[in-house]
């Protein structure tokens, strides 16, 4: 991990897995061609202020890493027009689903990055984010693939850099091994704390929680999600 001139750390990451699934419908293709460019972050120059990324006035900025079909992101953005939301997702089909939801609701407080969220973390100045969401990331269950997991010492350091003091990192997974993996690394992170006191703190979803299609499938298959909240010191 190398230092950059702006104080950010350079994350040498490679994206794995598929970037596209089923063939897109004509309407989805149109949104990718017309709407996505208008919402995509320009990472070519340093970001002076996270609030400046949005056309409307926002009090703070939240980030969702790997938003899937966008159910949570759209619901959160609709409920909090005073907050700017950045969504990162490399999967084309997920991006197309989200764009359809944004278009249908006319939301103006969402900006997007189709690619690795680590690129957005490098782009943001320190203390930019009031909240970060990381829900059901790819668990890469095989031992030889675990180094591909998003939660790592390096990414946690970058997340801590761009989070404001007191900001929350909300992490959900239905994979016990990944929950343990995340907790082990959080406890080694000087700038992040897990403040849970009882089992209800990690077994109960957050207030206003939007159940995603993936979570419903996981629960139907008998896997129990955990909801972990980490706080920036």
C-alpha cells in the first residue's frame, strides 16, 4: 500500500467475478447510455468537497458499496433528500436496475460509480462521509480466495480516513465466516470500534431497514443475517 500526495492510501485492488449477467432490455440499455453518464462521478480530478458532487444542497454524504439491485440505496435516498448518496457497483445488470428506480422516482441526490469502490475512496477527501453501507458483499468462501474480500486492513484504513468522527460503517452478511473475518479486522483497526453490547445489537436490522431481494433469498434458505455497526473514533 503506497501513500499518495493527498494523504490517501493507494489500494492495489483487482475486481473479480462477472461484470454482466442476463441480456439487458432496450430501456435498460437506454438508461445506461443516457442517464448513467449524467450521474457518474468524475474521478479525474480531486474532490474539493463531497457536498459539491450533488446538484441540490445536501447536509452530509453517505456511501453504499456494492448496492446490488439498488433497493436499499433508492429507499434511503428517497427518505433522506437532505443527504447525498454515492453508490458503487461493478455489475452492469445491478446498475441498470438502479437506474430504472432512480428514473422512476426522479431522485436527484444519488451519484454513481460503475467499478471498484476503492477508486471512490481514493477520490474523496478526509472526513467526507457520514455513513457507509456494505451489505452482503461477495464472501469468496474458498480459503484461497479470501484475499479478494472487500473487508481488509487496507480498505478499512481508507474507510476510516474518509469517515467523519462518529460516522457509522454498517455491514450485513449472511455468512458466519465473513462476519468473523470482519470483526477480527475491525478489532485491529485503531480508528473503528464495534460497540455492540447484546446479541440484539447484531441480530436486529437498523431502523428503516429495506430488505433486499438477496436477503429474502438467504433467509428462505435458512441463513441468518447479522447486522454489524462500526463507529469511527
